[in-house]
C-alpha cells in the first residue's frame, strides 16, 4: 500500500510504526492508495482524516493510523503513546483522575476564544467559554467580530478573564486599555510552531495552563 501524508501528520504516522510512506504538501498531486491528513478537503484517493488539536485527539489518531500498519510492528503502542505524553508533560491530560482535577480548577476561568482548534483545546482543558455561539457562524466571520467583541469587553467591562487568539489574528492593541491588553493570550500556529503535533500540544497546553496561576 502506498501511503501519503502531510508534514503536519508525519509524526503520527511514524509513531504508529508505519515506515513505508511519503510526505507531501499536496497529496492531490500524487499517486497513492491512502492519504492521511488533517484537511477536510478530500483528496482523489482514499483518505483518513485525523484531528490533532487536543491530546486525546492525537492519541486516538495514532491508534486509528495504526490500523493501516500492515506489519503490526507496535504491539505495545498504547504504552508507547503514554510514555511519549509523560516525557512531554502531557500525560495528565489523558489520565482520567488528573484531568478531572485540572478541569475543575480551570472551570473557574472565563474565556473568549475564536477558532475551532483553540476551542477544542480550551474545552478539553475545562475552561469556561463565554462565546460558544460564534461557532454557529461561518468560520470566516470569526476574525471579523473580534474588534466588536474587544470593544464590548472594553466598554461594558464584561466579566471575562482571558481573550484567547491565534497568532495570525491582527489585533491592534493600541485602542485597548492596559487592563484589556493584559487579558489577551496569543497561541502560536503554523510557521511559528513545530509541525510535530506532540510538540505543538506541549507548547499550547503549557501556555494555557498558566491561566490559573
């Protein structure tokens, strides 16, 4: 079987023990039997669409990709995954007891968030999201309503602890008071963070863990 994957999914395929695969930024331009990728835009060939926003999504994706490992050379895969998460200080987010305690702690922090991937992570960590209604809108409109929301927080002194944005949002902080500026949390994306999903999660979760300090 000829397997193709993207740079963002490469590490998942490697952890799943698949050795014979090709990395391509544009699987649609390649010939193959299976494409493993994050995009919801389906390529010409059979595809496995995976999610890599949260720690549990990463774990589930590795296990799902392993089903396509014809050699089945990772019999202790779940133990391997757990060790990887332990080494990266992420295991607490898949351990049921630890995670429940952390989510209970985070539930006291009120946030506003503006992209699907950030919503997934913030929800997974148990923060209270005040603006979930925006995700019923066209995703392209999310950035358009940021200014309106920021001004509402500023003018109406809304009870929100943190405003969480991806780094590609253009936020002009100059018209905001220092109090509101201090509520803004910027999360790295794309070229400003590793393509390795484990490292991405480690960085993003560590930034958000500090919100309860």
